[in-house]
C-alpha cells in the first residue's frame, strides 16, 4: 500500500509541475506579446481569474482552452499541447521552434514556413543519402574561375 501512495504522490507532483510549466510558458508568451492577463483572457474567451490560475500553475487547462489561448497569442497550439503533456514532442529543431513561437507572423504563414523548411530538410537528407561526401574535392573551377593545377593538361 505504501508503494501505491508513493506512486500516487509522484504522479500528482508531476501533474502539478506540468501545470506550472504550461502556466509559466503561457505567461512568458503573453508578456512577450505585451498583452495583459485581462486582454488575453478576453481574446481567448476565458475568465480573467481562470487564466491567472492557469499562469500560476493552479489549474491545468483542457486542450480546447489551450487551443483558444494559442490562437489568442498567435502561437501554435501544438507547442502548448507539448508543454502541457497532451502531445509527445516531435523532433527538436531550433528553426521550427523559432517559427512556431514567432508572434510577428500568422498561423497560416507559420505553417507555410514549416512546410517549406520540412521540404528543404527532407531534400537535403535525401541528397546526402544518395551522394555520400567524397574525400577528394570534385574537379571544377576555383574561386578565380579557372581550374588551377587540377585541370588535365596543367602538369
């Protein structure tokens, strides 16, 4: 029975830590966007006291509320879901994180940038797999535009 109580306490502590983490993240995003608690609550369609409790880690918001807050903050709901423990994190990428958390662009613009970025990284990975790096540089012109001593006939 003592083992079950310890496990229950650990789960409760983890849930509390997660609520605190999502709350502090929302607060940081709100402050970064220079929006008051009251303004964000109004934009997200939640009460001012409720949002304040979320930010202080006293309440854990539902996925629906997180989506509303994300929309109001102009950040990806996915980021909030991962922070809240609702969604497993995908591959980490500083570029991807920067795009998702940028408040200067719309959700549509973020998605377009993420799609383009994913396309480029996929293309580069495919190219690397098809053509592994060679130890000798390929013959070709140098920075001056000529072929230098590597050119056939320059022996």
